[in-house]
C-alpha cells in the first residue's frame, strides 16, 4: 500500500476517473436531467420534492424522496415554516464546494479531518419589493469561508479549494448566467 | 368588503406594500444577510444548517433551525444520502417563483386554488468530470412548467407568472452572474 492508498476521504476517485474516460467517447450518456416539483401550500409557503433524475441513458431514483419546505420569515409578515428560497442557493453552494474539496483531496492524496464552510449572502431586499428599480433581485454577493483541518500545508489547502471552485457545478451556476425558461401548461 | 378583499391567498400584501414604502427612505434597513453552514461528513456527503439571518438593522433567527443533507447518487459511485448540490438550485427556483405567484395574485385580486411547478435542469456532467473543457460545470438550461388553477384567464395567469419572474430573487441569481468570493480562514 502506498501513502496515497492509505488516504481515505470516502471518495471513489478511481470510479470518477474511469467515468471521465468513458464519457469522453459517449457524450449522450453524460447528459443528465435533474428534476424537482414545487407545490404551493398557502401564502409564500411551498413544499418541494426531489426523487427522479435521468442520466447515463436511463431513468434513476434517489434512494429516498426528499422534501423541502420554503417560506418567508415573520419579518416579511409570513409564517416562517422553512427557510427562504434564496437560502437554498447557499445550501447548494456550500455542499457543492465541500464535496469538491473532498474529491480533489482524495485525488491529491491529502487526508481531510474536518471541513466546515460558512456562507453569507448579501441581499438588498429593495429589489424584490420593487422599492428601487436599480437594485437587483438576487444576491449582491456571496462570501464563503472554509475552515479545513487536513494533513497538508495552508498552500496545498488553498489549492484544493481553488480546484474545487474550478469544477463546481453550483459555483458556475451562480457566477455565470443560465438560461431559465418558464411556461404555463 | 370588496371583491378583492375576499381574495385570500394567505399573503399579507398590505404589509409588503408598507415595507416597500418604508424601505425607500431607509436603504440600510433593506440590507439582509442570509447565512448557512456546511459541514463535511464523509466522501461527498455533507450536512448544511440554516438558522440565523440579519436585516432591518437587527439579527434574527428562523423559528427553527433547518438541516439539509447533500450527497452524490450511486451512479457517481457515492452513497446517495441526500440530493445533489445542484438539485438544491431547482428547489430554490421553484419555491421562489411559486411564492411570487401567490404574492402577485393577492395583489391583483386573483384567487389561487392550486399551483404546481415542475422543474428540469439539463446538466452535461462532462464539465464537472473534466472530460471536456468546452462543457460548462453548471446547468445548460433550466425549464420550469407551471400548472395553475385560479379564478383567472389563461392570459392573466401568464401575466402573474411573468411578474413573479420579474421580482424573483432566485430567478435573477440564476440568470445573471453573482460575485462569489471563496476564502480559507
């Protein structure tokens, strides 16, 4: 067993490297569709469910269906039955970058002991309220701070985080525009 | 009681209109900070929590702390303990647009009976795998389909949905770029 073999962050890097090679010659298989359904409850309170997705030329189901409640807080005169929709973006970003750090660390032979990300999204709510048309509706900016304990130098840890950003689906989705089509059926 | 007064989608539009007027003269109070923390569990499995936020010049807490699990599915050689990070973006988008529809409907005197959104995100995973540097990491596009039962014409329902997009925090965050800063502390 080499030093790198003894590193275990719980990521099967070998399978990911094999998938990368396999999908280079099979672009159709690489086309995934992720799905969710949102149902209106009352007011701005909604319930969203996620179960099915497609990819590798087949339909799949997560092991379990997940349900997510969203609402607005009481300071917006709402019922606060769950977090706000925009907070779900922070959950997605923090989990994506952290998963990437674990994967890159495994690939580089760096043993992680703990990773914690703290996220802050700055939001001027005059946009969504229509109080000032020069203010955007979304975040003015998001700050992510990582606290990482690993068998590596600060420089190597910073390089892990940089590589995770470079390959992060959610970091890309937030920092670059995505085409969103909305229709009524 | 007028016809509009009898409409009840559970949204306190009066409070929102008052907030809009009040915040026009108090831009500092309109600055909200939404927060989350993500903790690495193992592999690409993470747990994120959301509880505190700031706004209206004070610190606040949601009524309850919410916890969200993310993971990758078994087809990515992972443990599928929860949905993927990029699926959280669909949850945020569906809940934000649906909340907006309820708010706009209330303001326009349209009684909603049911609203359901189906979301699909197209994702070419060659990007995140590093199999093709021309493929982006995030979604190639997202499609949202609304099925709405309301006391209104199809045209009025489509106008509701259009106005919701125009004021949606998450729709803006996904269709326009946001500055994301990542640091190691």
